[in-house]
C-alpha cells in the first residue's frame, strides 16, 4: 500500500512538471504571437490618403498605382 502511494506521488509530481512545461510553452507561443501582431500592425499602411499625397508630391503617383493601392487596401490591409 505504501509503495502504491509513493508511486502515485511520483506520478503526480511528473504530471505537474509536464503541466508546468506546457504552461511555459504556451506563454512563449503567446508572446511570439503578440510580437508578430505588433510587427504586422507597425508595418501596415494606416493612412492611405497621406501615402497617396506623398507619392503625388514625389511624382511617383499614377492611375495604375492608384488601382493597385485600392486593391491592396481591400484585400491585404484589413
């Protein structure tokens, strides 16, 4: 009986250790996802009208580019 209890205690310690590793891994994954989301947010176009003004000012704006920007904003920068 005592041996069974000791075995069960060891099993429970191992289970808690595995759970602890799972929590640690989940926290790391969550942190990586938060970093990815922040990077995506920082790299997205926030003010398309300002971008268009700057392109016009620099002589880089065209109708073809205008169409591209509109499509980009619809499908890729939601």
